[in-house]
C-alpha cells in the first residue's frame, strides 16, 4: 500500500524556463517540483508560474517520481549530522532547504543537480566544523535524511532578506555595518579556501525586523577557490560567464551591493526629508 496516498501534494519549487537571450526571450516551459509525503515529484507544463494556482487541482500536471539518490548525496554519518525537525523539538523556527530542487528540470539534469547538492552539503558540513559559528554566516543545524540520502539542510528561520527589506521601503541599516559584515563573512570563507560566488541581496538576511547584522546564506554556488563552478552567480550581481570560483566574484559583488545601498539610502533620506 502506498503510504503517501493520503498525503497532500505540496509545491516545493516552480520556475519558468525561457529560451532566447534577454530581453527577447520567450517562455518555453514551466518546471514544477512537488512533494507528497516523502516522495519527490517532477512535472512540466506550458502554463506559466503566475497562472499555476493550486497545483493539487491541476489535471495537466503529469508528475513523475524523482529518486533522492539521483539528485542528493548519500548520508555519511562521519561527515553529516542529522537534524531533528519534529514540530517544536528545537524550540526555534526552522528553515528546511530541500536539496536538488531549484536546479532540477528533468532527468537529463540529474548529474549537475547532484553535483550542486553534494557540494552545498559538503560546504555546510565544513562550516559547522570550522569552530564557533561566524556571526555573519548562516548557522547550519544539520540535515534531513530520506532513503539514505541528505535530502535537505536545516537552518534557523531568519526574518527577511536584504532585498525584502529594501522592497518594504525602509532604511536597511548602516551601510558600513552591512558591508563590513559581508566582507568579514567572505574573509572567513577564504580561510577555508572557499568563495561564495553568489553574493547578492537575496542571499543576505537579517534575524529580525530591526536587526542590523547581515547574515550570508545559500551555499549552492560556494566552491573551493580556482575549482570549476557547478552553479554561478545571479544576473546583475556578478559575471554570468564565470566558470571558476574566485575571490573577485565575492569582492566585486560586495562593491556592487555597497554602491546600491548608498544610492538607496541617499534616495530614502531625500524622500523622508520631503515629508
């Protein structure tokens, strides 16, 4: 009997896949990754993400099971620590990042997806062994194991990203404090011969609404220096043609963020002065 039969279908990730160069690209297909109990499911459709609605009610999504072993690293008790994510067990809000979801777009993508997931799990394990947690780097709490694989990574649930803070129209914090925190975080990565390679406002978070300490998150592009990248940076915040992990990717991104925050803060203060 299928133990997942009565479980709800839950969307984990969806994205529109475009073809052609921006800004003249056109919609090709939409990828949907879902879960049903402990199962991972994949489907594609011509419907754009904005029009998907409740995926459990759609009849045009033909889901296929995705095996964890195809897209996630094997659990190694000597390297990975298993996190307890039972409701209320930790006494704190948690964020569970499902591995192999954001990069998966069908069976052909499994080798690359598994490389990205394996690298991210490795980096998080490395960070957890690097002594006391750096205050400007996300705290890794362990992993979720399913079918003998590292299926998800567990972190505290932080309040908002830098991008979200700016979007809600408030002064982000002292620019110097944000920039100093980011530089301290990437310097810590450099001591482990790592570069983040995707520092951007959506990968910088704050623990609370009034908190001013930046926290660097998302290590699926993090890689040993001078090694080939499995996944690169974000458009407008780095070189999309970059193929190798380098310090300058992080240094340049912080400079872009600093300039962006200075411009935003100047405009913010000017608007407040007009009220």
